[in-house]
């Protein structure tokens, strides 16, 4: 049973594959592949835009932190000038925290810049491949269209096309029927000439007709001999006696 199911599955796959091959249009397949590649390129471009946006946002935060660092440094100096060491210490502590954040932001910005460079390189390479594929696609489509047109012209010229096949079969069937009808007509003529065909409108058989023909021929021969005898003896020919008129 497993072997039978495996064989059935193979047959179904083969039929389905053949159906897909007949339904597949190379021009449509090439155009679809080109559209998918363009979608991939757009996704890469959107990724680059997202990276640039994130980098710009971090750079804005960096600018704000740098401004805060400068402000806190100024405040610390002013506090020391006013003999407020405690305030100066608080300002310097906040300044140190902002500086640590700046270091982290710088690291993140560098990472985003590295990602941006990689994505930009990939986008350029992908654009070049897509452009090359577009040129190849147009060439392949032109070649396929030319080959398809050549096949159609060849089929029309040689009668290999499906319509010409149907026309050829119709002509062959008409020829076969014509030959059959001519043979039947010839057979009927032969039967009529030889008397082998019974008259369906008469109740006489072929034997009856042959006996009647033989009797008629014998009677003709007898009358002919009688006429010869009368003409040879000089006697006038006898008149045909007419039947008496019916009574009134």
C-alpha cells in the first residue's frame, strides 16, 4: 500500500508539473522575478532610511548632552567662585553622568554608521544586479517572442498546428465517407445490372422473374416462326379476332 501511494503521489506531481509547464509564460515569469527584485531593493532602501533616521536621532541627543555638559561645567565654575563647593560637586557629578551617556551614544552612532555603509554598499550592488537582470530579461523576452512567432509561422506553413490538424482530420473523414459512398453506389449499379437486387415493391422473386422472361422469350420465338411460315406460303396474315361486344 505505501508503494502504491508513493507511485500515485509521483504521478500526481508529474501531471501537475506538466500542467504548470504548459501554463507558464516565460515573459510573465521574468517580469514577476524583476518585480520581486525591485521589492527587495525598496526594502533595502527603507532599511537605510531607518538607520539614517535612528542615527540622526542619536546625534540630536548627543548635541543636547554636549550642551548640558558645557552648561554644567560653567555652573560648577560659578559655584566654586561663590565658595559653594557642594553645588560645584553636584554639577560635576551630573556632568560625569552626561559624559558617560555621550560615550554610549557615540558608540551607537558609530554602529549605525557602519550599518548604513554596509546597507548602502548592498543597495548599490543589488541595484547593479537588478539593472543587469532587467537588460537580460528584455533580451530573453525578445528572443522568446521571436521563437514563438517563428513556431507559429512554421506551424501555419507546414500544417502542424492544432487547427491544421483538425482541418486535416476533417478532410480525411470526408474523403473516407466519399470513397465509401462511391463504393456503395458502384455496388448498387452492379446489383441492378446483374439482377441481383430484388425489387422491394414487387412480391415476385428472382426465380419468378427469370421464368417469366423465359416464357416471354419462348412465345416470341413461336410467333416469329409462325409469321415466317405465313409469309413464305403467300397466305394473308390472319386478322386478330376481336372479342364480341358485351350485351346491352
